[in-house]
C-alpha cells in the first residue's frame, strides 16, 4: 500500500477527476480512503457510480503491459527449453552407451 494517506482534499479532487495515478494505486488497496471518498461523494452529491467506475477501470497501458509480459514469458520459456535440452544430452549419451554395452555382451 502506498503511504501516507492522501489528504481529504486530494481524495475529493480524485473522486471528481480520477487522473492522479498515485492516488489511484492507493485507492485500489486502502479501504480507509475508499470509505472517505464514499462518504464525501454522498455528502457532495458526486455520483457513486462515477467514483466506482474510475476505481474499477483498467489502466490505459494495461494491454501494452500484458503484451510485454507475455513476450518476456515466451522468451524465458524458449530459453529454458534450450537449456533443458542441453541438460539431457549427457543423460541420453549415457543411456545409449549403456544400451550398446548390453547388446555387445
């Protein structure tokens, strides 16, 4: 959770506009501040639906971040597959040598 808690004035501005990313991150994790915004919005007549939509909307960069993460995961998996194949080479060699030794004897 990002600390310290934003001031009530900053929370009120955020509830009206929701453009402050720091407060957005804090609000996603802080029931105390969500309660303050809920109370403030009911006192000031700010539609609660607007506040909730701003809380629940995905960040604009989410799609790009997911694509980057998926590409990184694919690269890591490919590297591990190569490494796994290289690790198996000595075992396969040993297995072939043992099988040939059995067939010779």
